[in-house]
């Protein structure tokens, strides 16, 4: 079962890579060009720019081999985790078919591991965010991931507990209410990452603003808002594709395994 999860994750990672390569990679390229041009503009007005060493890998290698290997490897790891969660859930939700349970597990993991944290701390392309605060911002993001996973698990437990009394429909709504209420509270309490990005006090954005000279004249524009929006949208899209393939293909593989064994009970072979 773990192997089937890894296979589903690898295929999902491949589809997510193709999507990201077509839609997100051009935005990453423009963001890198923007960052280099902004550093050059800083030097012209005496603010100093970042001087990075030579690239270990070319942009072509990064855009194709690097991102491809990274996403597929991530898919394999998430597919294995999906199989473990499925094995935990299957004995407790025997009224669901393997296909239906697989899709429900995958979408729940997408919600907790990625979507809810991304709504609070969305993905950023290069040139967005202050490198000096990356540790603090990463800590906040991981905290939101932990909270979101716990809320999704709590939603499932609540729904399972009240199903005998309320029925499946109202149990599902009860679980969803737990997730939504908890997420709203967490997003309200946790600080926006813009407060850590080196912007003026009271600023909730980490997007680079126009670069000004000593006289207050704009010498270089701020980061393109359309690129930022599209990058974040495509990042969600790539993750959604990854988890959909894991849920659908993983469900098909597990359905066939279950039919062959003639039992709903998952078996983890050494």
C-alpha cells in the first residue's frame, strides 16, 4: 500500500511539474530578472545591492531538472504519507469505498498541509520578502501548517463522533465548522508575514515597493502585482493537481488491491 501511494505521488508530482513549468516558471524568471535589475538600481543611487556568487546551476537546469526532480520527490513523500493516513482511516470509515475514502483523505491533506496555510502565508516568487526575516517567516508558516493539520483532524473526529446522532450530512457540516472556525481564529491571531519583511510599521505587505532616490523620485518600480497574484494562484493550482492525482490514482490502485484481497482492511507488508 505504501508503494501504491508513492507511485500515485510520483505521477501527481509529474503532472504538477508540467503545470508549474508551463505557468509558474515564466513568472519565476521574471521575478529573478526584477531582483537583479532592482539591485543594479540600488547601486546607482548608493543604497548598495546584493552581490551573489556565481550560480551552481544554470537557469535552464533549475527550471527543468531542478524543479522537476523536486516536485516529483515531494510527490513521492506525500504519496507515502497519504497511504499511511489511509491505513489509519480505512478501518474506521468502512462505509466508504476505497476510491471515495482516498479522495477524501487526499483533499483533507491538501486542505491542512497546503491550502489553509497558503491562505494566511501565500507562496512568494523570488524578489518578494526580506532574506533577513526568512527564519521568522518560515517558523510562522510551519506553525500555521501544524494548526491546520490539527484542525482538519479535529474536524474528522467530530464528524465521525456525531454521525450516529446527526447523520452523515450534518456530521460533515459540523466537521467543516470546526475547521473554518479554528482557521479563522488562527489567521486572526497570527501576525501577517509583511510585519516581518522589513517594511514600515503598520504595513501588511511584503511586496517590494518602488525604489526612491534621496529626492523621493521613483528610480525603479515596485514588484508587478499581477505576477505576484498569478504566481500564488498557480502555486495553489500545482498543489491541487498533485493531491487530486494522489487521491484519484491512489484510490484506483487501492480499490483494485482491495478487490483482489476481498477485504477492506488495509495490510502493511514489510
